[in-house]
């Protein structure tokens, strides 16, 4: 770390004690940006970085609800409205027992850069709750969502803040949240994305994050004159992102051999395709939190408590959660001949793992670039809602594909170091410039 980065981080650490994930995300960005600030005094004078690491607004609230045994439960709800320089706050809601302020601030901060990269007019935000869906009935999930929205509704709006899904929030939860919003305000408007296709949702939104991650992977592989055809791919997670990625990899001739959950991973040497991909939806909807069911159903090996990165593969796409791929996993992947690591999840690789990939000159792309397809199609859903018009699947997919190619181009433009592309640097700088210039235009607010 340079002296400037050290000094900057000291101050941020003192202001945000114990916020491990947030500090991790900020440090990575600051390391990429210091040289840009040194070359452009206007950003330093306007204290852009100091302003960007402070959310515009943090909302925390009580979420009380009644469970099926008539007992009152209390969760904590959050919405981090991080930056609105280039558009309304935009970003997902995460419902998971691990959720806390640090995790949501890290996700909101990353979202600012990601949304800027999409080329669409969206600011950055994130929210969620420490609600644990494990073992809950559909009615309990509905009552929780209704209580959550009973507070959130006053802070959001189609031109103010537009949440969407993330871990633990899919089509079912978005439906319950939307229903409650509409009942409270008596208006049908696009205040959430990821809606059902009959009531304002965009086609391809459920698939978009996974599809986009795979389109980005294709662009990276082209640099090495490679393609997905015939490649063995290790995926982690079994949720929305992993599901979309598995479909697209299969369509493009690759073979997905692993999925993982908090309980371990499964290895399917014949490849995960067809009804096996459909089964992923069932596993997620069951609220059981385990991937072992796949092994039992399709009679393949299950490795309890282990991560999939020990499997020999050409490409690895972590799609579960932050900090799920460590230095020792990175070493194993590189030693086993893995040529490309694309982050489907947000910040799944630890800083030490990223450093190892980059030192080995492996193709490596951070989530804020590679998984931006989800929020990009959310942006397209907002446009369709404003127009009161729907594009076809082909039209949305084509726009998504173009956006992912554009993001890749921006990373190449700002991240090329000799004959290696540093996608971290490229994504951070490209994402930053647009937001920073907008902040300067808008004065000290
Ligand atoms: P889902 O809830 O659909 O799936 C998440 C998956 O990861 C589940 O299988 C979940 O299991 C698993 N998981 C969660 N925590 C852990 C853990 N500590 N260890 C192992 N597995 C875990 O979420 P998404 O697929 O939507 O999100 C996955 C990642 O992609 C997240 O990082 C998210 O921020 C990111 N992302 C999502 C986008 C979207 O559009 N949905 C867009 C861009 C990024 P369980 O819940 O049972 O613990
Ligand atoms: O991390 C993300 O980009 C998301 N969870 C999607 C956000 C969105 O607004 O679609």
C-alpha cells in the first residue's frame, strides 16, 4: 500500500470501526484510484473520494412480525442510499441472517461503481434485513415482507430509490413487497425491479445476472483466443445467479460440474443441464439452505463442508456470497490449470486470492464489472415501466449483451498494463470518473 492509501484508510477505519467488509471494499477501490487522483487535482480539491465513501443516507428500522405460532419476532431493516449523482438510488435487498451494516455498506458502495459501468442513469444503494428464511413458511415470508415495506415505502419511489432482489430476495419476495407498497400508497408504479412478467417485470431479469456474467467471461476468453466451448466450469452457490450462469454456460457449450451451499458442494461429472438446472429453482424455493438434495436426487457425490475450488476446472465462477474463495483456493485453482475467474457474486474472492490470480496473470474479473448484467436489466425494467411498454426477450437479451461488451471495453481501456488487463483497476477507474464528474458538476451537496 502506498503512503497516500494508508493515510486515507486510517481515517476511514477510525470513522467506521469494525466494518470489515465495508473497509475491504473501500481499500480495493482507493488503491486503484490514488494514481488517478494524483494526476487530476480537481478530484482531490473537490474531496470526491472523501464524499464518495460516506453514504448520502442510512436508514435503519424495526421490522416486527408475527410467526405461525403467534409469537412476535423482531428483525432489523436497512436501506443504504449511497450515491445519487447519476440517477436514483438503485440496488438490491438482501435477506440473510448474516446481514449487518458493514455488509450492506460494502454492497452499496460497490453498487455505485457497478451502476456507473452499466452506462445507464442509476445511482447506488443497497438494503435488506437479518431475516433468516430458513424453515419459514410462505405466509411467514409474506408477513415479514409486508412489515418490511410498511417502513421502507416512505423512503423509495420511481425517481428516488428503486430496490430489487439479492440473496434471499427473489420473485416471491418482490411480489409480497410490491403488493404492500401498492396497498399503502394506492399507486401502481415501478418502485421495485425483478417484478413478475405480468405486472411490470422485464423479461430476462431473472436470468440477467448469470447471463451477463457469462457474456463477460466470453469477452475475457476472447483475449486469450479461447471460448466457452468444451470448457469445464466450477460454480458456487445454487441461487439466482448460479442458475442463470448454468443455463448460459450450457447453451454456449461449456460444462458446469459443481454447485455449492452452506453445507458443502456437489460434483456432477456429466454436467449440470436440462432438468438439473430446473431443480436448482426447487432447492432455492424450499428455504432449506442445502445443496445436498441435488446429490441425493441425481446420485452424484456430495462433499460436506468443502468448497468447490478443489475440483479441476478451466473456469471458476463464484456465485454465492462475499469472501467465499480464499488464497488457498486460488492457489489450488491456478495449480490445476484454471485460466479464468469471473465473479458472479459480489466480492467473493478475498484480497489475497485476487492478488494471487493477478500475480499469476490469470484472467480475473471483479463482481462490479462481471455481475452488472442484473442491475443493467433492472435499469431496462425501469425504462420499460416509464414507457409503459415491454421489450421482447430477444430485445432485452441483445441490450444486455451489448452492455456487457461495453463494460468489458471500459475495463480494457482503463485497466490495460502492458499485456495484462487489470480488470479491478479498469472497473474502479471507469466507474469512478462518471460519478466523480457528475458530483463536481452538481456542487458541494
Ligand atoms: P440467492 O439467494 O438466489 O442465492 C445465494 C446462494 O448462495 C444460495 O445458494 C445461498 O445459500 C448461498 N449462500 C449464501 N450465503 C452463503 C454462505 N455463507 N456460504 C455458502 N453459500 C452461501 O442469491 P443470488 O444468487 O441473487 O446472489 C448470489 C450473489 O450474487 C450475492 O453475492 C449477490 O450479492 C450477487 N448478485 C446478485 C444479483 C442478482 O440480481 N440477484 C446481481 C448481482 C450480484 P443460503 O441462502 O441457503 O445460505
Ligand atoms: O448486486 C446487485 O447488483 C443486485 N443485487 C441487483 C440490483 C438491482 O437493482 O437489480
